[in-house]
C-alpha cells in the first residue's frame, strides 16, 4: 500500500469553529544552509516567524493555558504540517496527515491549552513540548522542521508568583525567569540532508531506515533572551544555575530530545563524579505528583516530602524532562550528554558543557 504519498493535500483548508485568538503566530517554511557550532554546514528546513529570522530550531512558541492559540502556517514549498507533539488537539488541528490533511497553501491551526488545577493530575497542559512537521516525518524532522513549545500555567490565587519568577505548572515550584534554559539534543546524518522532500514516499528505498549521524549538537539556550539567531544555529554552550537559598529562585532546565537516538545525561562535579543536583519535576508535559492516596489532592513529589533528585536522565526520541537545578554551592559543575546506538547501546558521541552555579 502506497500509504504516505496518498495523503490528502489541501490548498487552503478552513479552520472550523474559528475563534478570536489570545495568542497567535504566523509561520513560514524556509530552506537554507546553516553553519553549526562544529563548523559543519548542512541544508536545514525549518520554520520562521515574522521576527524570528531563519534559525534552527524554529521559533520558540509560548502560549499560556486557557488562551485560544492560532498558528497560521504557509509551507510555500511542497506540503507540510505542524504537529503539536503532546498537546492532542482535535485531528484537524493536530497536523498529522493520516488523520486530517497536509497543507499546500495556508492553514490556521487552532487549539487551547487546558488550565491546570492545584493538586489535580487530570488537568493542566503547562509544560515542555515541541512542534514538528508530520509530512514524510522521519526526514522532515531530521531536516530541522521542529521548534520548542512551552505552555505556561495560569496563575492560581493559592499559588501566586513573586516578581522575576514563574511556575512550570499551576502549583509547581517557582523558578527564576532570567536563567531558564532549554536544551535540545540533535544529531545529523549528512546523507539525509541531501534528500528531497518526498524521498522514500513512492516505494523506493531511500535508506531512511538507516540513521547514521556523524555530528552531534546541543541546541537551545536561555529562553528569556534568545537574541537574534538569524542565519545561525541556536546552540547551548553553558548552563547557569542559581544557588538557593539566595536572592533568586532556582534555575529551570527544560530538555527536549529532538534526535532519533537514545540520550543519556549525567550531572557531575568538575572531576566527573555524579552530582545529584537535578530535581525532576515533570516529564512529557506532566508534573510528577504523589497520587498514592485516591480521592485527595495529589501534591508534587517535593511537596509530599520526596524530591526526585538525580544525577542521570535517560531519554528516548521526543522525550522531555523538566528539571530544577539545585547546586549546593557556587562553582562549576558539568552536564555530559551521551548519544547511544539504538540497538547496541554503544556510545556514539559525547558532549560536555559547564553548569555555572552562582
Ligand atoms: Cu515538512
């Protein structure tokens, strides 16, 4: 069955039940050669907004729970979509061609992130997600058609925020807005970056079952100030971490695995010894809560008395973790990221960046 190439490709599909948005963005497709932080240059396909410039990853999108969100997308070259990974809107707005359509002209995606309720594991969309094209997905996502999607919580009267701080979810712990970072591991198989839009869709063997990356990257940076990344790759070279207690709230690190290989990450001291300075607070957009007692509110694990402190994280493709960084003293720590072969588990590459605690 020629499944993938038989997707319904619509020019200008109508957004049903269209509402007035509280947050909106206009996105276009671009294709450009970009230089990465190891000096290598690859053709990248990604998204740009009116003021984002042409960069990898695409612009960071950041709606708040409860807002009607619109993303108007004009792919321009060939059909593409935007899939809101983990958000689960209705099929027309979820950007998966198999369940709706691909876009040839322009479409306005519409959805609303559900507001959270303190102590309730069944409500609330706040957290870390990403968006990506879902046309010839394995190729288009590798080409760079993805970006970070962060949903901020509504502010609940029982959980106010102090100036300069925010919460990751409605009753989550406050963090410092100024030092919040995102880390997006990614890797490049140069062979894939020479392919065309529809490679492999007509039954030919394009070799998309073989992902053999040769370059390994840590994309991302400070979320409060991405700066002008036009024409270059947004790369993370160090992570700040506030020491608490202190004048500032702790630093939140959001991590999205945007590559196809498993990643393992180790928080260490300067000498490489494990350092349990990462508190897991959420995974794939869902807070870690203590739900052991049915029928009563479910506090966060930290509020229940057992903060989930760790020195190591393991990721499959597309997995996300939110961690609070809690270095006990000022100084330098490290984050070591390993890319593993998905069959043998062999470590294919390692990159280490400093965590600067102050
Ligand atoms: Cu695409």
